[in-house]
C-alpha cells in the first residue's frame, strides 16, 4: 500500500507490460507511449497488455505494439 506522510500520501504504483505471460517492468506510461525499465527486443506487431497497479488495485489495457522495440530503445509506441 501507499505511504502516509505528515503532509500527505504517496501511492504505491507498479507498471508492467505483459507479453505471453511475462511481466516486463515499465518506468513510464503515457497515452500512446511506454518506457521499458530495462531495454530489450520486442518484435514489431506484438500484442500485449499494460498493467497498472495503484495501491493494490490492478487495471489492465490490451495494446498493440506496431513497431516493437530494438535492444537500444526503451520507448515504444502503442495503440
């Protein structure tokens, strides 16, 4: 769960890209891009799910990665 501070609250947030059951950690998610925490190759045309977990509440979004990722890229576009 999140962390309570004297002047507020910080949510615990975890982000993943799931491909064929493998959870790949993400560092950022925007409306059309994701950033991998660790660079790796992902084939173009891959179907996946973005999983966003905030304070234990999980939300999943099915996505398509038209361009995939090459090993020296960490930013991927999706729709």
